[in-house]
C-alpha cells in the first residue's frame, strides 16, 4: 500500500505545501485528525467534505487539464484527484460534492 504524509492539522499541512520541497504540486496527503485528504498545491485543496484550513474548489480539478481562455491548467492536480478520492473512500470519509465520482 502506498504511504502518504499525515499532518497533525490542516494548518500545518497548508504551511508544508508552501514551504517543504517534498510537497510538490499534486502530492496527496492526509490529516487523519480532521478526516481530510488533500492535494498539495500553492493553494492546497481537500477532496473531502471536511477541509479545515485547506481550500475547496468550485469545479472538479480533472477538468483543469484543458484551460479555457484565462482559466487554470493544472494537470498534476487533475491527475491526483482519482487517487485522493479512492484514499478518502477507503477511510470512510465523505467526498466533497463537487467531485464527479463516476469519473
């Protein structure tokens, strides 16, 4: 089984995403104490309903691989979503409603 970094709080996870070299864009992590699965980015996001200090998104990041004019293009984030959702589901944690679970 793949190992993920677990942070003691969502605040420390957020800080690490902006200060630790190992927290590259798209790296999946957990905050067990808050039932959060997140994806590292300059603005780290949670795929779980619980998000703590992490950001939420308005659209499924898997749609971010083709940037509309002036939009985001983040293939590392998009590529991590399925694995992050599967990790959260394996723990029995609720997934935020914006994610399309059929993808």
